[in-house]
């Protein structure tokens, strides 16, 4: 498990969780942290941490402070800080962030760009 994710779990900083049976369509805006375990389709615009759970399926362009990918996302990710793709992650889109970590086992189709 990534250190960023581990720290959030240990400190219980994840404010909202969308469960496995959740289906959400639309625009999602938040400031702190959210973990999505279900299905989401639309646009995500956040100033906090987005965690895409292992069973999650996301079709969205994402802007967030940091993103941890354990599940599947189809869309571009732009993170002001970091993007971490963990071994069960599947990313079909372009990624821009200050720091990008891709673990062994990740499926990634797209381009990576680091930003200042």
C-alpha cells in the first residue's frame, strides 16, 4: 500500500466513501478527501485527495490535489501534487502531476507529463 494511502487510513482522513454498489453520474466537487469504490461517470474537480478503490470503475476527467488509483479509470488525470498507480490500477488516459508513481502490474495507456 502506498505511504500516502497508508497515512490517510491511519489518520482516518478519508472524509467520504462511495460504496461498491454506488452509481454516480454528474459533476463531483470536493475539498478534502473521497474514496470511490463504485461506478462514477462525469467530471471530478477537487482540491483534495481522490482514491479510486480496487473495485471502482470511473469514466471521468479528473482534476485533484492528489490521486491514488487502485481500480479502473478512463479519462485524463491532472493532479497538482501526485498520482500513484498501485498494482491493481488500470488507467486509460493521460496523466499530469508534479510526481507520478507507477507500480509493477499497473495497466496504463496514455502519456505521462510532469509539471512544475
